[in-house]
């Protein structure tokens, strides 16, 4: 019986043999699916792969917040007879139409009697039910008695996480203030999905530790206290660090927000407006206090205040410059790195204050929110002059307001948000999600983001960063065939009415993606994904002025096969093709084989991956999500030629102690730029989790 092998041949063979092997590798799995397996919980790694495999800008903070939420719900599942729409939307597993169908069913037929009843919800299939039951359950009336939330300060679950890592070689050795060690510490306490508090401390490689600019110890500290469903009036209360989401992201979005991906109809932003923040990221969160208050049966009020210091590039006044007589800042920094003198100078250089209010009305089919945001900086924002920055925000204060809505009627959902900045510019995002048949869901969204719209914390679904200088239309489809075949497709077409960095004229572009997912059995699934993207940018051909089309295509084959209840094999091959007008075509190739093993009677599990890559230039690079330690994420970019492998080990010592380790190594045989590193890179990580 043929099976997918967990090891790979040496990289140094001929290119034809190597590529043929990886092309056939997933196909071998197609004929190896007659082994019996058992229905196990979907791993956190699979969930993160689902969210981040097509998002090159995903951050570790996003992964941490999602993983914490999932693990907490595995330990304390949602009660499907008491949960709210915000609870299900926060899972990021279902589109809003399916969530609305669930609550309409519960409203019509009363509390669920058992989990099997989920299959009767309109638009839900078996896979939807399985995904939900990993984090939720149907409880009886006797199980629904709640303890007072005040007991949560003395009862509940505690966890202490300590992480250490070291890259070798360290790129900033000799130029950084501290050593190459990365150290992180986090404590959290949770109770009944209603109360959580804790602290986070983090030091990145190159940052000082208990000396020089960090005599206080860690470079970053964070504290949070978060409660929800506290009583009949206080729905949510956040003190310390927290994340915020208003509407569709035109005005304010600091937490995780899914963008364009193979989940082609997941384009409606939803869930709770406030969430706790305990990640290691140092930029996109608020620090202060926030609360959501129930004013009446259908009315809620959310108010927040934040006062924190931000990393920023300050510019001192020049006595000879009459246009800048005072201190100003040119940009906000979001990396959170403070290694070199210039990075240390930017650390906490600017005070930022934010105040916001959102008034919400909601009933069974309609939701309307009026949102207002005020930002104030201690120094004026004065970006360096450039033609493409003609319309960007300048000054100390920025105000904005928006109205967002969603309206459901049978199998239709209309949604959108319209926002105005205090310069009078109006931006708008509007769309519809509808299901013409029980196996088909369609989505259409139009975005109108003028070049002069201004918002610091905007993050809607768009091609641009922020919410300005783009007009576009998105169409997506999700089709479920024969309960085993899922087809996803989206087409996105846009234009930029003003200049952009590296684009000296108005430009346009489009992107198409198609994915076919085949779930043959409980032990095997595979998908093929194709994506094509075209953008205009300045021509790189010497002597040629104007814009040139830059097209990038990629084709991916991926399979997951459980050869045994305790062993899973994952295989992938991917090709990229890049072409810019007037320049030679470039290509890239990437493949990996991964084995995940969990021996039955041993408290040890492991994941091993070996990958090869070969790309002609940086534009034909390949991104690949990697399984990392708990609450960590890795999505490296592969360019040039080389190999990469990693090994994760997890040891559950006893009920309260878990140890994890990771070693990853990249052998760069050929770099594609003069600044590229050719050699060996190794990263060691160790992590301990103590629970009580």
C-alpha cells in the first residue's frame, strides 16, 4: 500500500528529478486513503493555516489572540443555548449569514436538545457542525447555573508561559544594544469565559535586558483586566490593554481582522467591539479603559479612552527652517524593535490619546451603529513631502465618524459602513451576502476609499494599507458539492485614483483566486489553489517611463493524510510565475513534506518538516505557514535557492507542566539580492507552560 513518506530526498539532485518527485508526492496520497482513522479535534495549527496561509502581513499578535481564544473555549466550551451572535462571530469560523441562521433557528424552535440538532440549521453542513463542536456544546438547564463573576478572582484557570529563543547568526551582532536572546513571559487567569486578567513581558533579540536603556528589565510590558456579561447592564469592561473593532474597519480596527483569503465569502467584519489584549505585539492596541453598557433592550453604548506612548520618528526644529519651528514627527513605528540607537530614540517618543464612542441599536434582523473617534498627538504629524503624500493627515488632532449597518432578510444579508474624516472626505464600504441555494453562498462588496480620506487605525478589506486611495469591487463564491467537495472563488478589481509609493500615476489592478477542497474521508483531504494578481507600478526598464504591468501567478497542491490515528502527513508543492513588462519572466518552486506524530501512550508529540525552494528573484518568492510553538506563528518568505527544516517537540510532563522546543534551520545556497544572506541560519526556541 503506497503512503506519503515523511522524509525527502537530498536537495542537490537535478532540478527535473526534484520537481517531478514533489509533483507526484501529493498524488501518491490520493491512492493511500484506505487506512482507518478516528475523528480527532482539529489542531490549532490547521486553524491558523486556514486564516493566515494567504495573508503575507499576518502578525504573531493575531495568532496569539486567536490561539488563546480557542484554547480557552476548548477548556470552557460555549453554551449554544446561551451564547450570543458576537460569541460565534468571534470564532472567525463562520460567515455572518450562517451565524444569523443559527440564531433564527434557535429563536423559532427554542433551546437545542442535543448537538445533532445543529445539522437542521439552514445552510449548515456536517463540517460546520464539527468545527463548532470543538469549541461549544449543548448544555442542559441544570448546567446553565452561573457562578457570580466576583468568584473569578479566586477561582478559575491560571497559566504561566515562559519562552526563550536565539537566532544564529544574529544579523545585528555588534550593532545592537543587547544580546541575541529573545525572552518572553506571560501570565493569564481566566474564569468561565467571563473574566480574565494577566500580564505580558517581552524582549526581542538585540534589545538590552536589565541594563542600558532597559534597566527596568523587559523592553515591553502589558497588563489587562477584561470581563464580559458582568451583569444585566455591563456587557463588557476592559482595563489596561485591549483591542477595538468598529464596523467594517473604516474608522477603527486594532485587533485581528481577516482579509482576502481562500475563505472567499468571509468578508463581513463582526464580533465583539472590545477584546482583551495580551499578545507580544507592541503597536496595535489601546491602553486605558473601555466598556459596553446595555442601555435598553435593543440599545448599547460603547465608550473608550486610551493614553499611551507610541514609537515615532521625531524631528527636532531647525532654526533655519521657517516652515517647521517646533518638534514634529514624520511617522509612527510599529515593529516594536529597539536594538540600535535610532530605534531606541524612537521608543515611546510620542504620546497618543484616543477617545471613542459607539451607540448601537440591534434587533433580530437589523443592526445600526454610530461611531465617533478622536485622536490627539503631543506633537504634530508632519510626514516628509512627496507627491504621493499630498492628502495624508498632518497636525495634532484627527476626528472621524462613521455609521455601519447590517440587515438580514431570509437568506440575504446587507452590510456596510460609511465614514467621514474631519477634512470632509467620505469613504464607504457596502456589500451583500446571500445564499440562492443551500449549497451556494455568494458575496459582493464595493469599496469607495478616496485619496483624501484620513484615518490612522483604519483596516478594511482592501488592497491598500489603511483606507484611502482605492475604488474596488469584490465578488466571492462558496459552493459545497456532494458534502465532500468545496469550491471557493473570488475576483477583486480595483483602481487607485492618486499616486502611490513607487507608482507615479493613477493605477489599476485585479486579483483572482480559486480553490477546490476535496475531503475524501476523515483521514484524507486535499486542495488545489490558483491565484493570479496584476498590479501597475513604475517600469524597471532603463529608459522606459510610465507604468508597467506586474503579474504574479501561483499554483499550489496540498494534501493532509492521517496514516494512523496518531500520525498525520502533510505534503505541498507550489509554483510561482512572475512577469513585468519589458523584463524576463521569473519563476519559483517550493515543496515540503511534514509529519505530525502523537504517540498514544506517551505524553510526547512532534512535528517535522523538510522543505526545498528555488526562485529566480525576490518577486517570485513563496510564503508558507509553519507550525510553531503554542501562541507563536511563523510565515517565512522563501527566495533564492536552499533548504529549510524544523522540528517541534512537545512534552506534557504532568497535569500542570508542558515543555516545548523548536529548532529551525535554513541553508541558503543562493541569494537573489546582493544584500541577501548565503549560508546557514539556525533558530532555537524553548518554552514552558505551567497550569494550575
